[in-house]
C-alpha cells in the first residue's frame, strides 16, 4: 500500500528537516526519508561536533596561559576521551531536540534509502519514492505531489590518497579519534582544513597544511588570507602553498609520508596521520536521478532560483546543488523551496548577503564581495580597516590580533563587503549581514553607536575609516 503526501523530502539534514518543519507550518502533509540520523552531516559529522572540539581546544589553550590573567592553575592536562564525551553529549542533546520538533510537526519519518522512480502505476510523472527500509522490511512506496532532494554531501577525496580510516582520514574519521596524533598533515587549506589545523595545533599536535592555491582560505578576501596565514604560523602551524600533492608517493605503512611539488621542487612530508580536506561532493548517486529529466553539472543538481529542477515538482536544496555549502544556507533554501511549493511567492536568496564563518582561532567571518571581486565587477571602491589591538575589549579578552575591513562603493557609499578576522567575529558578522540586507551605507554603520567596551566597536571604527574618520587611529 502506498502512502500519499503533499511533500516528501529525501534527507533529514539541516536543509531537509527545516524544510519539513516549514512545510508542516503551512499545513502540508510531509514525510522525511533519512537513511542515517535526523540532523544529517551538520549535526553528526560536521558543524556541531567540530565546533565542540574547537571549543575544547580553545579552553585548553586558554587554561595553559591562564597565569597571564592572574589565574594560577598548576599543570594543565588534556583528557581527550573526555573531550570526545562532551562532544557526543552535545550532539545527542541536539539530536533529541530535532526529533522532538519533527514529532511536534506531525512529520512522518521513514528510516531508509529513498529512490525516485520513473512514471509508474502510482503516478504518470517521475517522483514516486521507493524506500529501502533500514530494518530490512518490505520497501515503502510514497506518492508525493512534490519532492525536495536534500541528500547533502560527503568529503571529497583525491585519487591515490585512499582513505583507510586509520592513517589517512577525512573529517568524518577524524571526528571519531580516540587519541590525538603527535603530528598531522592536512591536504587542503580551505575552511575545513584550517579549522582542523587550528584545533589540532591548540591541542598540541604538530600540523603541516599543504595547499594547492597560492594562499590558504583562498575564497576569502586576500588580506584575511594573509592575516590567517600569519597567525597560523604564529601558533606553530607549517603552511605550504603553491603545492601539488603527488598521491602516488603516499606511503602509510608506519608513519605517513607524501611528496608535493612546491614551486617546481619536489618535497617530502611526514606525520603520524594525514587528513584529506579538499572540499565536499554532492550525494547524487543511488537516488534515482536517472529515472527523471533532472540535470546535473559537475556532480551537483541544477535548479532555478526557487530550487526547482527540470522536473518542476521536484526541488533540490543544500550541498547537493553546490554553491555555498553551508548549513544556514541549506535551511533557507529549504524554506524558500517549501514556500514556493505552497504558492507563497518567496523572494530568491541573495547570496551576497549570506554570512560565512571560519571557526578557527582566530575566527574569520565575511559577508558580501571581497576587494578583488568588487574590482572585477567594475565597482569603484573605498575601504576602511581597523585593528583589534586598539580595542579595549580585545585587550581585556586577551585576543587582540586581527582586524575588521569594510568595502564600500565610492559612488554611493553602499556596503559591498565586510571581512573580519579576530576574536568572536563569527558572532559579530550578523550586524554586517543585517546591514547588507537593509542595503545600508558604510557611514550608517559608522553612525550607529556601538557600546563600549565591546569588540563590535571595531566594526563602527572600520566603517568610519572608509571615509578617513576613525576616531582611535
């Protein structure tokens, strides 16, 4: 017997479960098909567990230098099993919260692998979902009026750097470590790679980052990349850029050795473990796309601005469509898709107004265009930059490295981009995000009275600096 729904969502991650909750709010009979756990990668293998580990690393680092604050603690030791226990407790608590929300919304959950079927006796259009149940029971057949594909992504690997889960890892395996390695090579200096480099270094691991591009976190503003590299080196991380890893040189028999071509010269690197962090691949395989007219490009599903695929009743959101592979983006794409299904006429997402965060130590955050992007788009720009080293709260906090940089349109003062590196900037970036959404001018941010003493004063001063009016510089 087939079950009918207004909406079936393939994937119960951050994008999928938020879309389901919004659909329930709008009165749509909704089901989620999830082969793993509700909450998906973000909750179980990404955002939450990695940030829990980063927080423990930050506390450990702070405790070791507590005497600088006049707090004598004696010898500080790290209990990594306790660190993992705390991380798992946070994940379990949030998982229960998601389960409660789904139950509250009267959303059906099918635990298994969902596949889209082609036209059949159930429907003249592709979209019927066959669910191969985890418990081995008979397949469930779901007949939805609409489908949202929210199957997420997985760590991308490099051919030749085979993941064995012991010596050669992705972030999935690294999150489950029971013991810290003495040394670690990280292949890839993007956001995830730098977060792991920061975390492991603060835990006392010797870290080497090998990055193919000419700078780490290459999608960020060039000045942010430069400052991040300086501060990573300051904490002891070895950074190698312009480096092409040679997978055929990998030897993981005892320790791990691998060679890379660096500026035309082949160099060998050795560590106890190697972490591959070269981006994420969309989960498009095995879900029945071949039974539809849905188009993919470079492994990601193609959609329009409302996340409709070529099959107009089948939508796709989140990491599986590429773009900004961020949990908060997936959630809002899900909401937009559901509201489009429900005829609510939502506005397309403006991706230039989406805040991006790096949870390393120091943190980095940004919204809008980088200086390079603004120039490439033909804007005449003016910039303002203000350092944390003259912000009283940063000195009080004991973290005064970094700065805030604001990019504005010289012709009309419109805000084009805001870039930050320093203490708690991932919490502060939302002010800039709101300013971008409201189409604020740089001078309007500068005229906003920021409370003293706070770290946010750096935003106000940077906005004033755009026109040469910063007070404390």
